[in-house]
């Protein structure tokens, strides 16, 4: 089921991108290979701890870089490959991710 709520949609988007990448570069994408599964788990944990939550822009434009440098590079590699393919495979998620990228900066920090 599709959700327009920001954070669950962000989690679905990163999962879809990792599946597209894994399918093309590893062994088919279902289930994910160990490396891609690890990346997805890491991305989900980072999203859950995002201080901006629903007010966030895309991670690439965020002023806080909460990914470790090695994981950030892996996500960049995945997004470079899967990003253009998202509009064909997951048009709604791909379009909404593009729209999210138009946000200038996060609206406000989440309450702790």
C-alpha cells in the first residue's frame, strides 16, 4: 500500500533504489544480497534517527551528514544507478523523490 507520509515514503524509496541496484549488479534483488541488505538496514536506521523527520529534504541536500563516509559513498553509487530508473520502475516514488529534492532546507528540527 502506498503512503504519502514523508518518512515511510522515504524508506520505500531507498528500498526500491537498493533493489534496482542489487538486481542489476548482484544476483537478482529478491532477497537482497548481504551487502545490499546491510546497506538497507543502515539507511532505515539513519532515517529513523533523522532530526528533521517529515520536514527533511533529500539526504544529499541535508546540512547534517549522518551517514558514515563509506556508507554515504555506497548510497551515492546506488542512487546514481537507480535514480534515473526510478521514473520507469516506480514512477510515483521517483516523482515524489524529485519533488522532495526541490526543498531548500529542512523546516525544523524534531523535538527530543
